[in-house]
């Protein structure tokens, strides 16, 4: 069964550094999402991406964040200058339009020190 | 504002006990409803979903949920839990239009004692 994959599984970075989290959505899916879960808190929507552009973003998704689909398979989340409060588990998800069900990747645990 | 509430944050049950996890939502318009499970160290997996039709939906691993529109609720149930059901359970809501983003509840950690 096709799966969403994410790399790396764990990323440790210093405050102020740039990080790129990578996701490979299911190949025929067209909607892509990033969510994050700070330890002990709920899973929060960050951004959705469709037709090579952001379709919706949350208040969390400020100018420090960006997303890109550089080729036909990868979907990346970049944080330009990480802060301590960016430490969280980041989940990528994808879906087909009209099916509503999102398929989630295993997550990347980002630790900012 | 759109929100999802899960009333139980931690639940401890013995094997064979019955389970009911509450989920209430506040969302304008027609919604899709989901329950996901996250086993330790694993990714979110879909347990069941409701889009329309019969408000009682059955999912995998013997789970079911009932959509009660008048109560804005979508409670998850299982008649008899197993040790392997130990996991975190998330209720989620999405719109039927737009970007279909999910709004998640805070999650319920279930521990089943053998």
C-alpha cells in the first residue's frame, strides 16, 4: 500500500539555523499538507498546498516558513531561522481532491537547541 | 471559531472493558469526521471516517463511532479493548469544501492493562 514518507525522522538544530523537512507524498495525490504537534499539545494545521501554490495557511505559518514542491515527488517545509518554540513533531499529509481522507507520514521530530 | 474537543485526555482500562471516547466539534457548515490512532512510535492511521449517510460507522480493529448531528458529537466506541489498543486517539474534522484541512482534538491517551 502506498505510504507518505518523511525524512529525516529526527533533526537536531541550533537556534537561528535553517532546516528543511522533506516529504514524499503518495504519487497520485494532489493536495499536500504540513501539520505540527508540540509535545503534549494537539496536532495543528500549518499549511495546505495545491496546484503548486499555497491554498491556505495558519497563523503559525509566518514568514519564517515556506513550502515547495521542487520536483514531481518531494514536498518540503523550510524554516529559515529556527526558534526554540519550533521544536515539535512535523507531519506531512496528502490526499486526492474529493476523497477528504488524508494520509499521514511518520513525522519528523525537530529539536531546536 | 472552528474547534474540536476531546474530553478525556488519559484513559486507563483493563482488557475486555468497553471504551467510549468523546469528541465534540464546533464548525460552521457540513463536515467530515475522522478518528485516527497513533501507536507508540508510529504515524497517524485512520480508524474510521464519516462523510454522510448512516451515522453509525464501523472502522478497523472493531472500532465504531456514532455521529450525532444535534449534539455535534462523534464518539468512538469499542465493546472490548485489548492490550494492543494502547495508543493515542485523535478526533479530527474537516470541511467538505476548500482545502479540506483537518482540525484536530487534543488527543486521548489510552492505556490498556493486560
